[in-house]
């Protein structure tokens, strides 16, 4: 690839535009989640509460590998601009939606734009910086995701309370417009040289046919349909058949979306598994620790939402430190990935041991440990796949990494939700409600009631004095049912981390393609198959 001479203020402006665009895409989910209750009430679509998130995730995941392949053909700039424009158009129409049907449709358009933005940003960072500096800047850019999880709920709450929920979408437009202008004016069109310009239409069709039913199955299993239902099993079987056809087509394609050669390199396919596992276990903490803090410790929704901030800060710190360190020490990648899963396993084990009497401080300390472990892998996975892939397939490699991270979150969400649901079903069936008034018994087997301090207070205030002790004991038992489910979720996280350690032992750090900053030409420091390159 021809490396453009980008430096000084031009480089700074490009990085600002990239991070602003990525922040828009990353913020969208956290902001919308805060306002969704207000949105569904106004649009009268509470039964479709989860669909704006599901559709956004579905469309984002499907477009990620496709946009990576297109960026290698047509260059980063036009694909990135298409992504931003698509995201802004989706935002504008989301803001003027007057029914849940239209909101869901336009959230899908937003998701397409968000997926393109995410892949494009990390690819462009790889274009801007030589491999020996890439890890550092990958860590900096990755911090955007942590920042979004901290400020997203706050911004969403402020806009919903003091303005109107529609401004959650409208606010994207001026920020995105400035980013677009800066990209148009200052960013060159990085483009892979030597890659065929033919679009892999067959591969595009079959990857959509593979991903859509699979993602729908994992999103709906355990909630809309049982895991063993004909709908879920049918979608998974159809997805598996389409995957076989996709692999066959990509193996023969002149210009594949996801080159099958990636999975012949240990430095790539093990890295993708690491990205998958780390994203899956991270999802458990993001979802179930706030659930624990609110439902078991009895804190407010605001406090429970803020509990993940220390974990996010720890994740950002380790991500940036490792990004700087790993840029110059590729031989440390294997050791660092092992350490990452070991530390994460320790954090998950501590989180699984939390009880009714655990303090809020205990939770924060355990989450910091957990987050610090996860943060180690973030810059390593992106940088290692980019180093291992041929330069003409850089965008495809970046898209594939983001794709595996997203799939990890999706599959993790489904698995953890199933573990939690099955634990609660078993626990509530065995809950002793002897002597508890019949009108209260149903409430004490409802997780939404058990996690609502106000609702529990109302139940106790309406309980006859002679039954107060029995009801209090039943509430304690119901909370232990929730606690058991959370315990099982984090024990499963420990198991996944142990699996991650097993794969990390065979992790292979790809050699840096050293670039002498005074010269545009790249060359490999060491052949990948040499003993020196194998750590």
C-alpha cells in the first residue's frame, strides 16, 4: 500500500474526525437505552422494547465484514463517508419517527452506518500509523467505547429529562456533519494496491443469509422463543447450511469478503477466538452487575448504572498501556493474552462470590480487576490481525476482527440470558412461599418486582403485621434466587476465561511490518514462519 504523507495538524484533524465519528456510533446504544422507556411509552410499543437494539446490532454485524472488503477495493474514504452519511440519515429519520415500526426500520439504517464507521475507523488508523506505532493509537481510539459507556447514560438522561428524546438522534447530525467535512478536506483515500476490483456479490449474499438467521436465533432464543423451539432450531440449521455454502464460495472467490486464507494462519484465527471470548465475558459484567447492584443490594437505578464506570476506566487504562507497550514488544503478545484471561477469571470468580451482604466497594474492586483483564486484549487483537494479514487485505482483516467481537457479544448475551433464566425458573419453583398471602406470591416470583426497591416496599407496607416476617423471609429467598443466577453467569465466565487461557497458550504474535518513518516503503521485520517470529 502506498503510504500517504500525513502529519502535523492534518493528522490531528483526521484523528479528531475519526474519534468523533466512532463516538457517535458507540454512544448511540448507551444513550438510546436510557431513553427507551420514554420512547416506547410515547410511541405505544412496549412489546417491541428490545427490537430497536436487536435490529441495530443485526444490521451493524452483517455490514462489518462486507464494508471491510469494499474498503479494500474502493479505498477507505468513500466507504467511510457512506457509513457516516447512512448513520446520519438513519438518525434524522429516527428522530421524526411516529411509530415503533418506523423507529425500528430506521434504527436498522443507523446500524448499517454504525458498522461501516466502526470498521473504517480502525482500518484508517492502521493506514495512518506504521505497525510499530499502531498499538498505541489503537488503544487511544478504543478508549472511545469506554468513554461512551460512561457519558452515554448521563447524556441520554439529561436529553430525555430536559429536552425531548428525539434530540438523542438529532444531536448526531451537527457532530457528524463536522466530522464529514474534516474527512473530505483532510483525509487521503487510502487504498490497497494489487487487490482485484471485482465485488464478491455471491459472498455478500451468502454472508447475509448466514448471519441474519443466526443473529435472530441468538437474540430471540430464551425470550421470544424457547431454545428448543422449531423457530430457533430452524434458523440455526438454515444458518449452518448457508455458512457451508459461504465457505465454499469464498474459497473460490477472486476477491473474497472474508479471505479463507485468514483461517490458515495461527496468528489470525486464534486472535479472532480471543476477540470473541473477551467480548463475550465483558458483556456479562455490563449487563448483570448493574442487575445485582439494583436487585440484591437495593440501590437506585442511577447508582446501578454508574457501577460499571470503574470497570470501564480500568479497561481504558490497561488498553492504552498495553497499546503502547505491545507496539514495540510483539513477542509479549502471547504472555499478555494469557495474563488477560487469568486476571479476568480472577475478577469473574470474585464477582461470582458476591452475596447479599457484599458492599458496593467490594463490587467496584472486583469490577476493576475484571475490566483491567479485558482491557489487555483490546489493542492486541486488532493489531495482531492487521500485522498478520497481507497489506492489500488490511480492511478485510480489521472488519473480520470487529465481526468476531460483535458475534462474541451476541452469543454471550444469549448464553448468559439462558443461564440466568434457567436458574431463576429452577429457583422460583423451589422457593418456599408457605404462609405468604396468595396475592403476594406471584409478585415474589417476578424478577422485575424483586429488583424494584419501591415495589418491595409497597408489598411490605400492605402486608398484614402477622405475615410480615414470612414475607420478608420470602423476599430474601427470592433475592437469593436472583443471586444464584448471577453466580452461575460469572462461573460460566470463569470457564470461558479458562478456555481463553488454553487458546492463548498457542497465540502467535505476527511480526511487525516495520516502517522506517522517513521512508514510505514497508517490509517485514521477520518472516512469520521463522522461529524468531513465533515468540
